[in-house]
């Protein structure tokens, strides 16, 4: 039973990590687009993923649905939040992510206005 729970938590953490890395790639593309003045459908997709993530978090009271799934599977509170990242970064991911989102949004807006 514990092995099944651990395996389920592992896969949730893996999915959470994949989502994190995908969102990070989206962020870097958005920064590239802002710096290069590239406004294409790909930017709409990558920026849109950040907006969707924000809406999902707002509707889940700033808790990731994958964390909720992991806790229902038996993970201790916060255990899934490390998502195979350094503990400090995992604990402050929303604050860091929000700051990066504001920076990318402002940079994109300025780049769009100045093109």
C-alpha cells in the first residue's frame, strides 16, 4: 500500500516538475519575444499559458491542483511542493513566478508600444 502511494506521489511530482519546466521555457520565450520584438502566435500560446496558470491558481486559492492531488494521495503537507527543485525555490515559487510574470508583461508591453 505504501509503495503504491509513494509511486503515485512520485508521478504527481514528476508531472508537476514537467509543468514547471514547460512554464519556465514559456517564460524564457516571452522574454526573448519582448527583447526581439517578436509578436507571433507562439507568444500568444506561451503568454496564454501563464494567464491560464494564474486563473487556475486563483480559483484554487493559490494552491496548485497537483499539490492537492498529491496530498489526497497521502503526501505530507508541502511534500509535493519541492517538485524536484531546491527547497528555497519551491517554497517561494509563487512569489518568484509572480515577479517574473510582472517583468515579462511590462517588457512585452513596452516592446509592443515601441515597435
